[in-house]
C-alpha cells in the first residue's frame, strides 16, 4: 500500500507534467462512456446519444458557471488526467507511455541501457498474449506426446511412412525435444521470453501507473465531475453528510472547502504489479530449484543405515553440497497401518540422524505428507518394499530369505521368495514358495505349487509343509525414501504467498468519488476500475442515504 | 448403515426435485412463463441445495474424511458450489441473472453425477496415504469452486458470443435456427426479463429498441462474465498453489508436470490471457469472450479429460465410461 495521498499538495498543479497526459487525454475526452462501448456497430447510437446528452446537460445546467469556464478548462487538464490511465488497467503499453516513463529508480537502473525499442516491443500486450498462448499450446502438446520414453517408442508411434496429421514424424518430435517438453529448449525459451515480457511490462506500464495513481486529487469544476462514469447531482444536500456516509461505507474521505475526494480499494490498483512480481519470484525460485538442488532416492531395509551424501546427486551447476550431507541416516523401524479392509492406510518410518561423530541429532517418525526436515535436507516417505522374510525351519534358524518383487499388471505390489528343499544343485530344484502382497500376511505353497496356508508374521504359528515345520519369524520391510535439498523452495513459497495475496486483492476494485458543493446542490461523480455495476449500485444506495436539507429559514419566513 | 440409507434418500430427493425444476424451466422457455412456477423452482433449488449439502455432510461423517476423494463426490461438490454461486447472486440482489447459467449447469452436473457414473463409483473410497492431509480440503475445494465460477463466467461469455453472432446465423440458416433455439433459451429469457424491467422504469429512449436491449444485454453479459472469471481465477490460483505446496509436502516436488497439473496451468494461462485482453479496449468484447469460451472447453479437459486417461498423480479420480 502506498501512503495516504496528500491531495492538498498536488492540488497546486505544481510539477505535474501536462505533456505526459496531453496525448492520453484525447480518447477520454472524445467519449467519456467509451469504456462501455466495446464493439463497433451497436454502441454507435449510444455514443452519439450520450454526447448529445452531455451537451444538453451542460447547456441546461451550465449557465451560471459559464463565466469562469475558461479558467476551469485549464484545470480539467490536470484533474481529468487520471481516467485514461485507469482504463488502461494493467499490462498495456499500446500507446507507448513507456517511452515517456521517467527512469530514475535505482532498482530498474540497468533497464536504462536497454534499447527502448526492445522494451516497448516486449511490453506489447499482443506479444505477451501470444507468448501465453504459445506456452499453453506447448504444455498441451506435452501432455499429448508421451514424455521421457526411449527413442524407439517415438520411432514406432510417429513413423515416417505414416505421419500423424500428415506431417508429424519422430524427426519433429525428437528434433524439437518434445519428448521431454518441459525441459526442451523451445519451452524454456518461451518461458524466458514471458519473464522478459513480465519485467518489461512491469517497468514500462505498471510502475508509471502507480505514479499516476498517486496524483489523484480534488476536482474543482462541476463539469469534470459530471464527465465521470457515474454522475449525479443532489439538490439540497451537504457535502459533509455525503462525506460521513462515504466514510461509513469504508471510503477514505478528504474534504477541502467545497470539494470532496474519496477513494476505496487503492490496493486493487496496485495488486496487478504484485501479481507480476510474484510470478517473477516464482520463476526465479523455480530456476534456482532446477539448477541448485540435490535429489536422491534410496530403498533401505529396516535396521540399516546410509550416508546422505552417498545417495544425493546434483541437479544442476549451482548444486553445492551442504553440511547435512555428512549425516548418517539410520532406519530404526518401518511399518504400515492398514484399514479394516486390508488396504494400506499409511506408511511410517522411524529414522534417526547421526552426525559425523556418531551423535544422534534428530529422530522422527515420518510418513507420507509428513517429511523430516534437517538443515536444508528433506526426507520424504515415498515407497516401500519387502526386503526379507525371517523363517525358521524345523527349529533351526532363523534364516533370512530375500524377497524379490514380482511383475504384476496393475499397481499392486507382489513379492515372493523360495525355500529350496533337497539338493540345491540339481537342475530342477523344488521347494516352498512364499508370496506376499504386504507385510501382513504371507501365502505359502508347497513343492507341487499347491496352496498350503497363510501365516501372519506376528502370530509365530508354525505351518507343516511336506513334513517340515516352518515358522515365519518376521517380515522385514524396506522403506523407500526420497531425499532432497532445494534452495529454491523458500523463494517459490514466498512467490506463492505473494501471488495468492495479490490475485485476491486484484479482485477488489479501486473506486474514486469526487463531489463539489455548488450552492445547495452537491454535484457527485465517481468511477471505478473493475466492479462497475456493483459500484453503481453501491453509489445509488449511498446517495439515497444522504439527508435532504430542509431550509428552515424559508418556512419561517413564509 | 443409517448413513447409506440417508445418502440414498438425499440423492433421490435432490435428483427428483432437480428433474421437476428442469421441467419447469423448459416449460417456461418453450411454452410460456408462469410466475408462480418460477418461484417454486427457486424453492426447489434451495431444497436441492440443502439435500446435496446434507449428502456431503453425511458422507463426511460416515467416511471420516472430507468427501472429495473421487469423481462422484467432486461432481456433487461442483454442483454444490454452483448452487452457492447461484444463491449468493440471488441474495446479493444484483440483477445479474446468473441463475440462467447456474440452474441448468447444476442440473447437468447433478444429473451426470447421479446417473452418468456407475454405482460402484458412488462408493466412498478409502484415502490412499498421499491424500491424507489437511491440504486435501483446501486444494480440492478451491479447485472445484474455481471450476464452478469459471464455468459460469465462460458460459456467460459463450452466451455473449451467440447473441453477437446470432443475427448472422439467422441470416444464412433460418431453418437450422429452430434446432438451435433451445440453446438460446437463457438469452431469450434474459432478454424478456430485461425488457420487462426497462418497461417498468419507462426509460424514454429514442434508440431502436431491439438494438438497445441487445446492447445492454451484451454489456451485462460481458461485465458479469468478467467478474465471475476474475473470482474464479483467484480461486484457481489459490487452488493450484495449495496443490503445489501439498505436493512438496507429499512427494518432494512442488511442480512435476503431471498431466492434471499441466492442464490446470493451461486453464490458468488461458484465463490469464482473458484478464489481459480485458485491459485493452481494442481486444475487449468479442475477442475476450472468444478466449473465455476456449477456456470453457479447457476446464472440461482439465476436469474430465485427464481423468478419463487416468494417468499421473491425480489418477485416483479416474474412471471408465460405462458403455456396457
């Protein structure tokens, strides 16, 4: 938010550069209601009519003002200067106001050296729209074309003999890098171009808008007020009453002599700048994430440990290892929670972090949606596996049988192991097969492959297969952990927060109201940049509340 | 068990009331308008709203988690959000006639949710570990609210386009016009209503009547579609960003170019383009309406199309169309 205006200072006209507005003024003065007139043919009638109306208005009402209208004409230039800019909204530099933007802000200093033509071209709205369309189209293409497959896949899917749509062959797909769309040079270039446009637009269009927006002030001529989108005159009313009512409606009200100025929702005018800056912040954070992060993925059986630095691999050239890479991670326990129906409800891994000298620095039970964070390192629970089955045979053991993941169609996992019986060197070894979908229950099959029974590791209940007594002692799971260091996250999160806030604020409209006490009549005018119909309704409602002053003297005399 | 029965009853109530409401609407449109019936259809909408809300709440209690875990529930929630928009627009007393858009949309989503999806899909699913988070409520409800608002806004824009180009259509395919007629019902009704209002206030205007109304109508449609889309865009931004933060909590990456994510971003981009065209005089009007109507189809691709494929991280919402 900007500091509250001090209209009294700007009222004098002082350093307001009239030249800056002289060209901008033209469209507004031609047709004040042009904001409503969007397409050519039909509105034409109304445009003429509204012009007629206003001229009639001024003829019928203006006479008393006529003598000093010349003096006021001069002022209109100053005070009426606001409308065209407000109608521009954000992101437009179509009429080249960027060229006249004063460049003195140190933050944007380096732009000064940039050729102005480039800036103007970049902040061109149609170009920005084109860029957004291109990015949207590329992203859509990225979801249509399978991503990250081996080249063979594309040879088959986009063969040269039978091109898709008549021209798309694998040469196109691979040549443009569309097999990895979101890291392809074309896509990244578009993003960079969009970022450049964002910056250029913020600099050439939006920042000047702020400067203009802070110059709003009183209007001292009834004519200028009547030219507003919403204008009304209230006979026998007082400007003080109006001011109080406006204040009650949440307006900031300034009164000076016979004139009043009030505004509401100034933040709504500045928020689009915030949106752009937040976008840039997110892009910057995303770039840092892409170039400066480490990732690692590891599957650790329960009870084992690993050193963070061993599993991490850098993502880009800005990836520098941190202190946390020397930490040793020990998986104390891995377990799962189940629903009554037998489906997994949650995975838990109890992990401890040890520093180099063997001291435990942190211990936490992580689960999906609840990662561990330590010194810039984040450990996520992402996967699980069945590491080994601990069994004892005829009282001997326990033995550890490694479990192997079996290929199944579908997303369910299946693990299996095999306990050979008899001569293990013979070509056709027979034995007991054990299969498990999760750590809860193990299905056993005998030598002929016939179903033998189901045992739970926790029950310690023996099972007799082919004369052998087998006890399943324990099921040892392995936990799938993802490790990450990402220096971009704080920046991206800051951008997210700013973007949410500023987009929400952008929904508000910036409304301004001017009024002038003209004898006993209050001439009232107002405008807003977004919620035009709501504004009209609000104003109608507020103006109804303004009390009518009954002139007591007259009744006494009469 | 009691919840199952309750859900059943509520589904039937809402569905039968909605069928009555849609009949009334069609009668109003195609035959002639009866004021009493119009009021009763309003009441019917409110009753439906409460029964749908009750349905969601009972599912919430019975399943123990926020009822947005599958497509059926999300569709119900979508029609619920359309209702919310409908009721707010009624209550706030703007003469915006959003109900012309919201009522049929609600009816269609509700109808599709109840009859278009197979009954197995009505079952409340258990939450997979990744979905067990407080973010579920924030992310999914925001996304659906934004879909509802954006759908309303873009439908208004489509209506604007149809009205603007109707004369041309009328010109070269008079016979076809009869077939298209039902699609214009909203606008015709809107037009009628407008006319009545203007008659009431007896606006002495010298313009050609038809053109003036048409002009005013397009202005209103334009304006309200802009406001609805701005609102929906805000929700969409919040929804996507909440999803990103959630993804960073659950999978360790705030953006992974998953198809659903990508399409949500495409939707966001298209509506960002719309909002930018609004800032420029020369692009306003028909151009921005065109973009909003593109956005309409993109929302459906994002919401349904990606689910049909059933790929990526958002595949829990996937389904197969019941052909046999």
